[in-house]
C-alpha cells in the first residue's frame, strides 16, 4: 500500500471527456452530484459558478478514470488540501472540497486521509519526518457506472484526455534555507518573453503535443513543464536548472521495475541512463579527466547507495555536507537504508580520495543549477532529435530516457553525443531492461 501511495499522480483536475460515451457517463455522475448539492447547500450555484464547479468535477473524474488504465498500484490521485496550495491552481479550494465531499458521500471514490509523522532533527529539534497527502481513487461503484457506458480501464484512454499544460515553461527564484537547513523552493517569477524563452516554450509544447498523440500504457503522463531555477540571479540566461517534470509526478515517481512495464505505442521500453551524470558533467566543465569505466560510487566500506545519497546531497549544496539532510534520511529510509548509521565525514574522506576534484567543490564556480542545466539540455536535445528524426517517442527521467527497445542503440549514441557537446565529457550509458527480458528474447 505504501508503494501505491508513493507513486500516486497529482489531482490537477484538468481532464476532459472526449467521447459521447464519456459525456453520457459524466452526465449521470454530474446529476447525482448536483442532487447532493441541492440538499446540502442553501444557495445553488448558478452561471459561471456552476460552470466552474462542473469543470472541477469533470476534471477530477476524468483523471480518476484515466489512472485506472495503469496498474492498480498507480490508480490513486493525491492533492494537499491546505488553502495555500490552491493559490495558483486551476481549481478553487471551495469547489474541490465540495466535489470531494459529494463524491465520497455518493460512494464514487475511495478515500485515504493524509498524515504527518514527526521525528528528531538536529540539535534536539522536532521536524516533519515523513507524511502523505490525502489520496483518492475511483470506487467500484464508479467503475460500474463507467462500464454501463462502455468505459473500461482498457478503453478509458479512448474516452478521456488530460489537458496539456497551458504554459510549460516555468522559472523560479533562488531557493532559500528554511528551518533546520531545509531548502525552501524559490517563488514563481514572471517570464520576460525573449526570443530564447519563446523557443524554449515552443520546444516543450511540441514535445507535449507529440507525446499526447502517443499511446502510453502502464504509466501516467500528462505533459511536461520545464522548470528553470535561480531566475533572479545576476546574469540569468535560461541556463540554470531546466529539468523536465511530468505534470503531477506520474511515471517519474514509479520504481524502475514499474517504469519498465510501460509501453509506448505498444512497444516495450528500456531505460537508458547516464551513469554518474553530475560527476561526469563536473569533470567535463572543469577539464579534469574522469574514469567512466569504473563505478564512481564504489568505495571501501560504504554501501553504494549511501555514497550516492551523499553525493546527491553534497552537489545540491554549496559545500560538501557535514550532516545528513532530513529529506535524504527520509528518502533512504523508504529504501531500507538508515543514513544515520554512516557519518557524512567518513563518506567525504573516501569520495575525495577517489575523486579529488570534489575537495574544492565549495570554491568552484560551478553549482548544482549548472550541472542540472547541462543534464537537462542533453536529455531535451536527445528527445527532440528522436522525435524529429524518426517520430520516436521517449519519456524523460532526470538523467536518462525511457525509449522503445528497438531504438535503444540510436538513443544511446545520441545521449552520449549530446553530453559530449554540452560539457566535453562522455558518460557511460547503462541500459535497464524489463524483468524477465532475457528469458523473453
């Protein structure tokens, strides 16, 4: 159950009915919701208010049903319910809460409440240790109504569609340090639409439209937003951050074995990844040779996953970490690893010995935002080249791609070439196959 919750998709409420069967189904649900509203409200919604509420219900129901086309493990949707989380949302807090209340009362959704767990932080402080936002999924009752209208999990994509992001280019201010050393996300900034910004937006829009016409089975994808960072820093030139995020998390939140069950236009995928992406880029930008043949995370006496957590946290900070960030501890615990069993200083010593360039990380002009930009540029360029050169659909991971297996070799060549072009270093590319692949081939 915990894994199901972890890979739930965000409830954007942007889905749409796209067939007569879907519209007939929604009419039945909407009538029941309106009847419930008539009994529970003193004043009925009218005009624009009624239309807005109906769009909220339609968008939510469409996304609930679209989630059922994947495995049952990803059929949940989530959304934080604090009013502040709706300030830039496509729906209002009042409409969403009313829709949820009506659908729950009518038995059309299953509900799992959110929770927070607290634990010890540094210097005796109590901090938010882990938690989960409220989750919902389509109930058996809703699925039965859908089935009477000819809508099944296998055919749901023929009847509903997600709305693509209206503006897939996002820029945020520089993140700040909050309580207990935790990074606070930078605020959204207004975009000044230069020629470069317009091209960046057009590229993501083209990619979104292409993938929207692709049959994606086994995972949820609602389009990308490309988020740039440090937009308020002097000299910002759309060269900080720039990572592609699947709206609502979707397939990017799934474990690797689950991701490898995805098909694109009926074709099984493999995952091609740049091993030690940030380390490769850092050495390339600094002009320092880097051994890509050996495992860069293999050091004496410390598990590989602990080393990766240390490096990820360190390259995301201004200096090599001296304490484990709470979010790193939480993420590792989900994988059964207790980082507090290992001193960051011990990891630092062996990693600096293996990769001396890291010793000067705090003094280098390169930052995490520069490393992320190069990585995102290599990923984005590879996706566009495959799309434009052969109509090959791909799905982005942060340092790799899901690609139909028959295009594996060309994807590997292009990814290597794009890394080399942007940072003068060529990474080792690893390929992950679906479970049982060798037996099937």
